[in-house]
C-alpha cells in the first residue's frame, strides 16, 4: 500500500558529536521514585540495577515493520493524526508533564501552517506499527549504542516515521526536546531532511536564530502541505517560488555531518 511503503523509511535526528556507546556495559538504574537512568557505571546505592542486554549485532538503523503489517489497512479520508506518549523508561531529568507539554507544543507548531489535524491523545503503551490514529512516542534504549549511519562520529537523538512512531534516545538534555519532537514529527508527516536550508526544522545545519526558536519554516509548511496532498489527497497549491531555479541541490546527511565535524580522516 502506498501509505505504508512511503512511511517505512525511518529518518534520523543527529545528536551532536556524541559517539555510539559501543560494547561497554550499560546499566538501567530504577530509583525508588520510579525514574530510570541509563549509564555506563553501576547504579548508586538504593537504586535497583539491571544490566541492559543490548544486541551486539544491532542494525545501523531500526528495523521497519514488514510491508504485510499494512495489509487490509484503510487510511482515513482526512489528514489527521493522533500522538500518544509512552512514559516507559523515561530517563532521569525528564518529567512526563513536560514531555506532554512539549508534544502539544510540537503539534501546535505543525498545525499552525500545515493542512493537517494533529492531536495529542494522552499516555498509552506504544503499539506498532503506528497508524494515523495512533502514532506512538516512546523511549528507545537501544539507540544508546547506535552511531549515525552516515557518520560514526555522531549519534542519534531520535527517529520518526508513521510506521515506527517517534523513538527517542534516553540520554540528552530536556531543553532540546521540543526541537527534536518538531523535527521527528516532520518525518512522521512525510518530510525528508532539508540540510541545505538553514531555516528548516528538518536541517542539521540550522542557523543560530532558528535553533533558539524551534519551529517549522514557511518552506517546511509548504512541504508538509505537499505531503498531505500526496498521502491524503488534501488540496494544495505550491507556494510560488521565483528563486526555484537557483535553489541549492539537496544535501545528504553525510554532507551535512561533514559540515559539522569536517571530513573524516582517511
């Protein structure tokens, strides 16, 4: 089915220059209050410690559900999606209330300029594959050991697609969450990376002003409306672009990361 196939791709959000965890042991520490921390050293006294069994053969990108998962599924006739938050494995330094607030802010950011009805449905265990009626937002401890497939010097902060929902690495700052959620929500909506545009929320190379106030750009909204037209048949007239002929060529993830870190040593 076209809808399923289009969303089986799982784009990545870059996590600075943080390397993948690799093969060292990872400990899951459950504090008496119920918070979870993932760390490379044993847990502090009083916490329940579990050694995380991460696969040594973890793939470079998360495995997507098989195409057969979409057999018999009929997408809704309107452009609408509902997101649900699964607080399982929520790390220390994050709160469910703030996560929900950031999710609703990300939803409002896309609703402001894209012809789609996005909504937050509350807390619910993640259910895969995702559908427009249930897009899960969850934590993915396995991302702690994954390097970015385009450049091993970077890790990933999260991934997004309709079939896999939004999956987040449980180790980065809460203050960066809104930007990550808007970016990954863009992937759920069908937008690819757009590194060549420093104003785009879908770029790793956003300028400083865009980073301080994360939100989709006018170009992101136009791309989102074009995606809703392709996926749901929503009416869409592309924005006039007199500079289309001078638009820079599409930049790959590898090229963007080399702009950040420099060319890799041979």
